[in-house]
C-alpha cells in the first residue's frame, strides 16, 4: 500500500508550492537519513506488507470485507504500492511516474469493486502513518542521533503522500463517473429496446430487474412532443402524471420523449393475460395487491428517468387499483403545457408488449392537432385510421372536400369550420350556431352549400362518415 497522510494531514488537490532547487546542508543530510531508513524498509518489504494488510483488516471494515472476498488481490495491491512508493522516496526521478500509475490503478480497481472512497482514503492514511512510523523507528533504533533530522524532510514526505492521495481520489471519481455513464447507458439501451420492440424475451427478466419494473405489469406508453427549441428536460419538468410511475426516454428525432407508464403489477395476482395482448379499455381482471418494485433509475442526461407517485414509492395513485386505470384515466391525470402534443396508447400486458404500445402512441400523436392537446388512441380510432394511411387519407380529403378546398381562402375556411363544428355538435344546427356566434339559419344555409359542392348528403349516414374522415385527413395531414 502506498504512503498515506495521517489523520492530522489534509488531503487536498491542487498545485503545490515549488520545492527550492538548492537545499541547505542540513536538508541534504536529512535526505540521506531518509534514504537510508527507506532502504531498510525495502529490505523487509514482505513482512511490512503483511503487517499493513493485518492493520487494514483490523481497522477498516470495508477492507476486511475486501480481504474476505479476495485476499490475494489486496495483498498484491499492497505489495506493489509499497514497493513503488517506498522506492520513490529513494529514487523519485526513476519511480515517481510508475508510483503514480500504481496509485491510479488502485483507485480505479477499488471504485470498480464498489469500495467506498472514504474507506479507501482511510486505508491510505493508515498505511501512510504506518510507513512514517517505521521510518522514524528504524532511524531511532539504528542511528538515534539522526532521528531529529527527519523533521526537516517531514513536509516533503507528507506532500508526497498527499499527492498520491489526490491521484487515487481523481482515479476513483473518474471511474465512478464512467461506471455511472455505463449504467445509465445500459438502462437507456434497455428502455430503447423495449420501446423499439427489439428486446429479446430471454432478456426481459434482467431488463425488468434493472429498470425496477414488473415483467408482467400493465403498461401504456405516452408520447410527448413540444414545439421546436424546447429541450427534453422540459418534458420531464412540465409533463406530470399524477400518482403513476413513468419511465421517460428521450425521443432522439424530436423535442420530446416517450413515457412508459406502469399501471399495475400482475405478477402475483394469478391473472391469465398473456404477453403481448393489447387491451382496449379497462382491464376486467383482478386488481394487483403488489406495488411495483422501486426503480433506482435517476433522471439523467442520457434521457431516461423515473418519476414516482406522490408518496415517493413509485406505486399507483392512493385508492386506485392498477386494473382500474385505463388510457382515458392516464389522459385525465396528465398535466402538460397547452402547446404540447400528447399521444396515449391503449393498455398492454407485459413488458414484451411495450413496443406495440409505443407504435400505437405514435399513431395517437399523429391524430393530435398541431395546436396541441392529448389524444387517447382508443377514443380517436377513426382519426387514427386516417393518419395510419396518409396517402389514402390525402386522397379521401381531395375526393370529398376538393370543391370546398378550391374556394377562396376566407370562404373555404368558413365552410370547413361550419361543417366541423356541426359534426362536433352531434348534428345540431342550434348548438353549432351558438359556438359559431351566428344564426341557426346561417348554419343551415352553409351546410346546404357544402352538400351541393361535395355531392354528399348530411342526412345519409355513409356520407356523414365520409365527410368526417375527410375533414380529419385535411386537418391532420395537410401541411
């Protein structure tokens, strides 16, 4: 193990004052004493290494566990560090860089094995104190008159020790960041595979464990798009789903993201729903008595994060069983900016079906008005049919509404608005007039003109369906 600072010595990083090139004679004599004592320690290095390992086991619980798990690895680490760092006291020009590399490797290795940084630095301080004491004891025992000279090199020794502590700390923290990035990247790739539908069935148990989601849960997917220029962080910060766990994943192709919404866990309720089954509406099966497992997936720059329920447990909304929450309930609980466009998929059973839900959420978003709003796919299936076949939808719009679309812009807009409001008012001219701020007869006159231009009758159900789909295609597909 390398030199470490004792408890009273600070382990700060940063530049240190340069050592003067010329030393007084007393310092040169002190360095000679230090080198002599360090050579004696090198001669007894095997025994010294074992004593240091024993000290670490006795004084540092984390190292005690490390020795129990892999004693030879710790002993080899201690031997290499002592050899290079004690040797650096004697030949700093030759061994300094090798000693730094050894300290860096120790910092990386212990970070990868999960040893706490505080425990690592305490172990280094124990080793540093032990080595310094050995230097003093060796000089006092063999050359007692020279022991007083060691005080002149003490600052240099502890600066050396402090420098290596900083190396270890930097290596540990860099490795910690790399490990965090790897973990976040792994979670992001797992989430992307679920949404893409490319996750292998054999990998689902590991994916469920890593994401903290039940493999046999009930899920829906929401797709949120914000206007250009709004970052993914805006989605996480401004889109809320009260009482339900949602796993966000950034949509790389737009300013928005996908959310995998957990509605309940069927792993323990004996439900017979199979993987990949798409459920429209509420699930008639029994409610789960089990809440979802906590998911250690922090929000991060990689674009994946978990948002928990109001009680912090990640469970469903208090008082509501997972089987009672359908896609419509998701839309009612969702809070989003007015300019946001949101598509909500139907409910699916199991992680294996999340890819299907994602594709349905894409369709729901295409059926969402450009001005913003939330579209639940199962509540807008006719519009979903139109946007699912955009070429046919455009052809339908031209065939049915072509004469209206070729009117002067102001006239065209009046006719299309009147027809749209009348359909939204369940065919009531009176209600449509109230919404359009005009007389009922005005509405009727406009509708008669629409019939004349399009050749469709508003009293014939098939024509009304055709007009409704054509209007949806014009609204959702036209640039």
